[in-house]
């Protein structure tokens, strides 16, 4: 190839990149989906008006957009970056102080408080309660980045991450792990937090499977919900449809997402295998050794451990979308349209358009729990923190 050909090829490549980048910028605005009239949250101020006033990262013409890093331009890159980075070294962004609590059936939940109490003594300041995703915990980068922003100036909120049974180093003390609909454990954690800090208002945040769990809880509680507000990030909404999306026969599903997610579940099972098998339920060891799909894991392990008929029964009873019409507190959901795990088609838009307490913030890009603006910063902690501050400051 001649030098002139190389120059021409370079110019064409640069032009193509510039066009694609401009297209990304032009489609980066956050889009809100909500009822024609949203609920009043402060005298005559509606939820939508409050967001318009207090949450520039969701509505401002310049700030209300997510533009992915030029180095992570695709949904797969956005989704996989945390896992790739953590494979070499998991960032330690915040400090926690762990407290262990017991459930009525003898289970153990780990509450990771940040900042530690030596740094932030007990008082009545607002508390944000975070719930991790599938087989995750407080150590996940997406959790730490949110905690970092919530606890920083000027807000200085107290945060606590609920680490469910067997996750994030919490000892499994019953024969069951956790699942995406076990709201009794979440309620147990909230009860303890409220007893310890009776004057502190609470907001709940959930990520991925943890988003499904807290959304189901908020819907179950209705008017009696003890949270002041709730935030859902990359919610699957429909566990069966999300599982089907992961099982679609694409290269990225077969070689990236399905194996990675299943590996996390199988590691959790193997780590606690003796305790799980000490219970009254019999498991098919041969079938379990041949598990290749998440649905098979939920058929052979989750469903049997919790008394569901099969994965379809588990998914049907625990998917949060069916509970969302009953939500009666301000509820913000962040979802990206290119999420490979929780695809656009399963987002219950009609529910967001009919329940005045719900606001859906859609971004064109972000992947699943990605939202990387650069190699060191993410977008989602900003709207989360803005929404929390607005709810704590304005709601009675």
C-alpha cells in the first residue's frame, strides 16, 4: 500500500469515527417516562417538578445526558469493563464497617456501613440503603462509586449496603441462600436499621437483581412502605424474559454473559454446598454438575431450596413488574436501551405511564451497570445523589 493510500485510509477512518461520535452525542439525552400527572411530594409540587428543579443530570439540556467514554463506546464494552478491571485488581474506593444481623429463621445478613462509625458517629442524618446484584456485594465497583458520592460533601449521607445470605463473605447459617424475590430479608434489614436509627429517613437503592428485589418489596408494602423513596438501576423487571435474553444464541451471550453470570452463581453454591445440602431438601448432584444455563440453576437449586415448582414458578412469583402498580412512594428507575441483560422490550413502560409515583429515566447507552463516562468515572451516581438529596430535603 502506498503512503497516499495509507493517508486516505486514515482520513476515512477518522471521518467515520467522528461521524459515529457525533451520532452518539446527538442521542445522549436522558428521556423520562411517567404518568401525565405525577404525584405531589411537597405541598403542590409534583414529583416531576421536583426532579426538574433538583435533578439536572436527568433534565438539564446540557447535563441531562449520558455520553459513553470514547474508549468504551459499545454496550458490551460498557457492561464488561468493571469485570475486566476487577479481574486484575478490585478497586477499594470506600471503607466499610460490618455489622451482622440475624433473620427469624437463623439466617445471617451483613450490613456494611459507610463511613465507619468512628468517622461518622451515630446521629439522625439520612441513610441510603443499597442492595447489590446477582451474587455481588458491597465490594462491587458500581456500589462503591455510589457510596463514594453519597457520603461526600455537600450531602454527607450515611450509607449501608445489605449483603444477603452467603454473599460478600457473609457466612451462610441456613440451608438457603437468597433469591431475587426474598423481600423478607430486605425487610429484616430495614427493621434493624430503623430500630438503630429511628429518626433517620431512609431511601433504598437496588442494582440489577437487587433492583428487582427492592421494587417488589416497595410494591408489596404499598402505603406502609418505610422508605421515603426508592431507586432502581438496571432492573430486569421480568426474570423469565431476562433469563431468556441471556440465553439467546448469540456469540456474546454464549461466550461472555451467560458463562460469567452462571459462574458467579455456581461459585456461590459450591462455597456453601455443605450447608445448603444439610437442609431437608434433596438436590440432584449429577444434574447440578451438568448445569449450563442460569435457568437450569434456578430449576435445580433456587426453586428446590425455596419450595417453588420450577424456575417458571420462581420467576412468575418474584418478578417485580407485577408489584409496581402498588408502589406509593417516589420511585426513580434508571435503564439503558442497550442493556444486554435487561433489554428494552421488557421495561414495563405502560406501568410507568399509569402510576404517578414512578419515573423512568432512559438512556440510549450504558450497557448493564456500566454508564462509564471515562475509564475512571461513571454517570449514574450523579442522578442517584441528586434524587436522594431532593427526596430527603423536600419530603416530610
